[in-house]
């Protein structure tokens, strides 16, 4: 394997000169620099990014901490972040905190190793423990979360309230549904809290009464959508439509309808939130809220790189970016005549 030592031996210069040349140090003459780069290319030299960062006390590695990396939602978020970091010569390291492990433990471990130059963190909520850890970190970070008003951090979020309100309003006013159920996300998740709040307020403003057993708590997984969809579809006085707080749970509702022998939207209608890629290819295609997931990742990465390059101090005035949503009307809902 090619090393800086082998390059220095072939170029007949010191290791320090090779290192300076590869880092475009102006102290190295153009003639020597060209020779060293030529030899490095001939030897197919690949720099050790970790060692280089350690020596320079800087890092061009961006950490992206996610609670899971299997759902399509997270794939689109990763794509958005990576597209921006790549354009700015940064590398993206995706780290899963895992659904059932403590985010704080993962974060503490990552921050201790000194490998990262910046961090993007997707969190369900901002706890006191998380605030304590973040208050001690020296590297720039940006948070992706629904709770915009409860934090003094740089934060990117989709407009959860408007999206959930708009689709509920559409189901009532345009489709004329009166029996509407909602599968929420986890009760400790800020995005889920805002979406259920918008759902309830849209129903109240439209004078729609929602029975207690029409609002059930899921965990944003397809499995919980299947389980709770079966529960709602088995009610004696079942709903006309189920609004799931994300598309993965809406997919679970499709599974439940199939198991029950129901046709969507004739026997039961389904709506979601996110507009993940697969939603348009379901049978029938899913009516949902487009959350611009990839754009959310891009905005978070752009904000972080701006902080890194501008060397903005940790205690600066935070920026809060809200990503607009839009309704995507497909065939999983219908207008009742």
C-alpha cells in the first residue's frame, strides 16, 4: 500500500515536504509539488483521512445521527445531506442510534472520539440530558426536529402543523368524511405531538366529533400501522378514513385492509404524511402530505457547513428553518357523493 514514506523515498524529499505538498502548502515550490503529486498518482496513493484530520486538528467528516437507517424516510434524508456535503468536499458518516437504545449514549460516544468536524442530529425531542451533552460539545451541530419553539439551537423542521391540518381539512371539506381516525406517532415525539394537535383542531373547527377509540398511538413503523389498522377496521362502528401520522404506518394500514379483505378507498380510505418514494406506487397510490424530506436534509447540511466555514461561535443567534409541506392527492381517498 502506498504511503507518504514511499512517496518521499521516490521523490528524494522529506516526509514533511510530501505532507506539505499534498496539502498545497505555499512553502513548497511548484516544481516539487508537481513531482510529488505525479509520484502519488503513480503509486495510487490514498490519504488517510482520519490521520490527516488528527494532524490538522480539523475534520471534513460530517456525522449524521439517525434513530434508524432502514425506513425509506431516512434514506431520503441521507441522500439530501450527502448531496450537499459532497459538493463541499465533506464526507458523511451515517450513525444509527437505534430505535431501542438511548440516543444520549450514542451521541456521547461519537463526540468523545474527536473524529467529526460537524454533526447533524435527528431527534424525537430535546430532553434535558440531551441539552446537557450538547452544551459541552465544541463542534458545530444542527438539529432536525419538530419542536422548533422549545430550543435555542440551529434547527430544521418540516411544517408539521400545517401539513396535518391541511390533510385533515381536505378529508373533511373536500372528501366529506365525517368518521375520521388518526394513528399518531409516539407520544414523546415532537413531530407526532404537533400532527395530532393539528388533526384535533381541524376536526374541532369543522365540527367533527372524534371518538376516543379513533385516536390510537403508533410508533411510526409499518408493523404498528398494521396492528392499529386492524384494530380500527375491526370496530363495530369503524372509521371511513384513517389518517396515519406517517407513510410507513399508512403502509401498515394497507396491509391491514388486505388482511380484512377491504378495498381502499371504497371500504376504508387511508391517508399518510411524508410522501416517501414508494407511496406513489402503492395500489391505489397514497394520498399524503409531501414533507420534502430530501430538502430537509439539504437545508440541515447547508446550515451546518455554513457554520463550519464561517466559524460561527456556539452561542450565536440560532437559525430555525421550516420546510413547507403540500398535499398530494391520489386514489387512496375519494369524494363521497
